[in-house]
C-alpha cells in the first residue's frame, strides 16, 4: 500500500521528500551543473543538513564514517562526469567492507545519454562491480520507488553501497508523489534466520571441541551482535579472535580475547587458529590477509561458517557446517538452545586450551631500533592511555600506523575503530573521521594517519574548519610510505624505490586552513600536546616526528602460513 500525496512535485522535491521519509537528516556532497535543482531544494529545507566537502571522494568516505558510527545509511550527492567518477574509490571501499550508502549522482539529460555530452560518464557501468546495485532514473515517475528500493538494498542482507544516477531532465519534471511503505524485490530475499538443524550440529561440535576458536568479523559488528558473541564465548569457554573489520566486537582486554589475527595480528591468535580442532567463523569472508595460504589455514580444524551472504560461505575456506543468516539472530538462537537443552560442555578441557594460549602470550615482539627520535608504538600507547577516559572514536588511514593503532589501543566497544579493511584505502581515515564527528558531536574523534596518506585527502581540513568539526589528526611522520618501505627492506634488498616522501610543514598547513597545528619531537612533549589538542575547540593537526625505519611486527610474509610469524628482523623464513 502506498502513501499518496496528491500534490505534484518536481523530481528534486521528490528526492528531498523521499530522504525525509527514510529518516535522512545528513548529506555529504559537492554541487555541479547536473544537480543544481537538487541543491536549490536543499537550500530551502531545514530538515536535512548538507556538508560541503572539498572533493567527492571525501563525501563518500565521510558518509561511510557516518554510517559506521551510527549504524544508519550514509548519503551523498555529487554531480555528473568527474563528480561521479570521483566517488568510485569510496564506493568500492564501502562495498568491500560492507557498509550501507546511497549515493546520488547527476547525469546528463536522458536524450543526451550515449552522445558523449559534456560531463557525461557511464557511472552505472563503472560502478557495477563495486555496488550492491545501481540505477539510472530517466523518468521522475520512477524516482520514489527507486529511492525506496535503494535504501532497502543498502540496509538489508550484507549491507553495501547503492548508486542512483539521475538524468538531469527528471529533476524539474513534475509528477504525483507516491512513496511506498514497503518494497518487494523478486529474487532478493536475504536469509536472516539460521537453519535449526545446522545450529544444533554446530553447538554439538563446539561443546565437544578440545581446542576451539571463534573468529568474529565485520558481520558481527554489522548485526550489532557484540553482546551475543561475548555471552556465547563465555558460556562455552571459547577464545575469540577478530578480523580487522571485527575489532571491538569482543573486548580486547578480556582474558578470552586473542585480539586481531592475520598478517600483522597477534601471533598467539595465529597459533591458536593453526592448532585449533574446531573453528567457528562468524561474519567473515576469510580474507587472504587473515588466512595466508588457504591450503595451510586451520588445516586440522572442522569449520563452522556463519554469514548472511551465502556466496561467502565456502568461497575461500570449505565449511563443514555452513549456516546462512544474520550473525546476531543466529548467536541468540544458539544461546537459547544452549540454555534450553542439556548440552554437555567440557569446560575443563577448554580451560587447558586457554592456558596453552596464555603460554604463547609470554613471547613478545623484540624492540630493535634505539634512537633519539620518537617511536611509533610508544607514541600510540601514550595516546591510547591518555584518551581512554574519553572513549574516543579512532579512525585510521592505511599503512604501518593502522596496524600499530590496533596493537596499541585496547578496543573494548564496537564502532570505535573506523578503518579501511578490504580495499586498504589511503586517504580514507580523515574524511571518515569527519563523518564520524558529524554523527557523534559529543565524542572525541581522532584520526591516526601517516605523512603519506594524510596528503591524499588533506583538503577536507577546510570542511572541518568550516563546520567546526573538532577532529584531532595524529600524523605519524616518518618521511616514508612506511608499509611499502618495510616490504622493500625485507624482500627487495633495501632498494627504497620511490617510497621516501617529502611532506609540507603540517603545522603551517593547519594554520593556513584556519586550524591548529602542533609539532611533537620529544617524549616529554606528547602529553602536553594531546592536552592542548583536546582542549582546542576545533580541528588540530598533531605532527609527530618519528624514527623512519621502524617495522611493524608481528609480521607474516605473503605466501607464508599464519603460524610462521616474524617477531623481529633477525628472524627469517
């Protein structure tokens, strides 16, 4: 049944009214000729706040940062041609990490499509492989239905981005506005409830296991199932490792936490997975950074795999017990059955397994470089300790600092880490932090960046200044594209080919934009600088001058199994 408004509206008015129906109050965007009619309507509405970014990629990352913190759908509006093509990296990032966006792109008039008109680009063709779905709307009569479907697709099943391309002519076309209350899409019917027989099989296997491990991924975060995961882990006495996208869904300071697994994850987490007899993976697609060579991943374990996307199950790692459905619903069903049925749980055997893991934790990364310059891990540990009372949102770019951040911060709550996992997008963190700051104006938001990655979307500092978004940017300035440099050091005979990167004076850059800049070069300057940055009511660049040749450890080299973990440069495989 449709809700009918008899008054005729233009396509642009329909767009705004549809956004209101979807509860949208925040939009990130950048205007241009093809979307001027939309911006005319934004000028007249008080119900939707528009944030003018300085680059369209920044709009998409900001919308994703907003989505990650709020668990709502992020929304962006850009113009046609280069405006639309500039969104591709952001859309691909959201697609691989599974976050809901609806992105409206301008397009030339319907009569000009295919004529190589000014600022025409086939954005449907360009984004087909990195969206859940995309639309081209050439008649205003189809617009309300399309928008309803776009939000439905973005927010259901495995969440992700949807692009809606708007032919310019429909924005001024008048039609009667009918916004659907419900949507049905033939062939698209995500499964949320897990198969009861498969759940029972999984529980029997988990209860009888001697060396079980849970891997929790981004799907647990997406379904807001942190509480259920923690309760199940405690009920069955099973340790929990998380993927990068799952960081925070299980408290990292808990005795059963293994922390993050994978290439730069905790080596005890990797060891545990290599030696487990039952592996319960929930909400993860077994990314190569988490598994290493698939032929040697958890090779002696029986695999239980839960995912809402049936295509992800057994795609990389064959599942002995596959369960399709929503992580939160399935975990709750497992808990209900455990409490209702008389399952025999050998907690003593599992406790011995936890004791063995504790022995692995006694082995530590070996600090190597001693110099007068600041060391990255120490700096981040100080930041983590000082900011802990604020319970901040931490965004990162991609590189060494990203891995050090996960190691240094004990994330104990979900939706506190905003980072790029699947695509590994340099330039993601700053605009994503900006979106997080819009989403939660009362929470401290920190972006941890490298001196290379911060320059990829540094222009968004102007956005932060204009809207007084007090994002604190920690620049880990080591003069190199650090992660690439360490690979060159280990695998390419220290041939640092084009990884030494010069940067501007970040303090002066901040001041030029109207923000505050602070340089930190000594250990005794760290806390005063943090205090000054947090007390400052606007955005701040904190430029930490670091030792340039530090390496991220633990480290599993590409092609090596996850238990072959390097803890220092003195080790080799």
